[in-house]
């Protein structure tokens, strides 16, 4: 029996595979099924900041005072108003407390946020409902031409949330920063306990028959994991918090690679949709077999073993690899 246990955000986990935030983690039955499948913790489906702001007219009128924030949020507020059922917030808190009563694994609440408007009180309510930790999906989009303070906004949001809650907070970010390495390092020193690299934006496609923009694949493919792998390997020795690897992780082999790169844990969503919750059992079986073959007894014995190539200045190492690879092709 191999020791797959690990610690993430100060939580003791039985293995390093978490259910990422998705439709599968938005209801009690789904959470119970995922626990049976073997996941070590669940990140609940996100509640949107706009839903919290809509909760009371007080918050909405505060948003209205700031024309810039209100104008950028107003379309989403309208959308939420039309499409999202009443009392989503109450149901969300109920889901947290019911899940805490029904399953043994940690429950991580999730808020998808874009501004430092006054929605942080809800983070505190999630803590009071029993959430073991909180994940903020910081959904600031690099194509936002109005937001000139893109990076500063991250730090302001984190500061305000950390003032409100005492449970550990993780942030889920995209890879779209001017200087990703330096920014990830600075964010890891902001007081958060963990970072999820990376979230996955809407993937656009174009229908050439209809000549319209359409949605691409909702589910990821394993080919999408390489950017996550690269940045986990680059950053794992340089950050001051835990790292969760996310996007394109589908199999046991993928999980092992992320751990070798230095990830504290992995988060999976698409593979659960494609292969069902029992995919986690298959992932864990593969891990145990591989550990036996390689002579490892615990995850801590091999975590980060391959990240040392990126010690020093990772740019130099990547450039050398690039030169080597391309000089070999005639
Ligand atoms: C149907 C679906 C719903 C999702 N909903 C959320 C969400 O509410 N909040 C969030 O942070 N991420 C959400 N995600 C993104 C996943 O948490 C994850 O970051 C992304 O799918 C990449 O991981 P994967 O390659 O394992 O799918 C969702 C993904 C899917 C497929």
C-alpha cells in the first residue's frame, strides 16, 4: 500500500487528486459520487461575484456609484438577473453545510470574481457555513481594454478577501500576464495559501458555413496540459504557497508528471465528464503501480524531482532546449 497522502492549503488529503470546480461539484449527489470515486477534496461549482452583488440593492447601488465598474459589469448583471434563479446564495450556503454533514473529504468553496466591489462578505458566509477553504477564480480577462490596472486588481481583491476570512484562500489564475513568472511569484507572496495554474477561458471557434463565432470545446484535451506542466515546473521552487495543477490532466500518467514537476496537488474536471468519477480510481491505481516500479513509497519522495532543470534562470534552460531541438531537425 503506497502513501498517496498530501497536504494542500493546510488540509490533510488522502491523495493528490481533487475534483475541480464544475457542474459535477454543484450539487450534493455529485459531491457524494465524486467522494466514492476517490477524489481527495472537492472544489464547489463557483458562485459569480455578480450574483452576490445582485443580492441586495445596497450592493448594486454601490456598484452604480462607480461608472467604470458598473458599466463593465452591467451586461453580466443583466444576464444574471434574467437567467439565474433567485436565492442562489442561500442554496450555495446550504450546499456547503449539507456537504460537510454528508462527506468526509474537505469542501472548498469557489467564487468567480472580477472586481474588488463589496462581495467579500459572502466569502465570510461560506466560511461560517463550514467551507474548509476558499478558491477565488480571478477571472480578469486580458482582453478587458477598460481595466488598465489589471495586475493591481488581483492584489486588491486578495487583500480584501483575506481581511474577511480566516480559512485558507487559494487563487485560480489564467496564464495571461505580461510577466507571468514574476507575477505568479508576487501573487504567491500575497498571503494566499495556494494557487491553481491555470483556469481555462471560453475557447472560441468559427463556423465557416454560418460565418459566425461559436463556442469551441467545453472539455479539455490532454494536449492542453503542456503549458500547465511548464509553469508548474518553472514556479514550484520559486513560490511561497502550494500549487495545484489544472487543465488537460486526464490520466494517472498526467498526474504523475504534474507531481514530478512540483505540483502539490492536481485538479481534474474534463476527465471526470469523459470517463466518469471512477476515473479517479484508475488514476490512483496507475500512480501506485508506477510508484512500485520506481521504488517510491510516498508522494513526497518524488514530488518536484524534475523541476530542478528550471532552477536558476528558467529562460536560459528553455532557450537551450529550443536550440537543441531545432538544430536536430534538418
Ligand atoms: C462544465 C464545466 C464547468 C465548469 N465550471 C467552473 C466553475 O464554476 N468555476 C471554475 O473555477 N471553473 C470551472 N470549470 C473549469 C474547471 O474547473 C477546470 O479549471 C478546467 O475545466 C480545466 O481542467 P480540465 O482540463 O481538467 O477540465 C468548469 C469546467 C467545465 C468543463
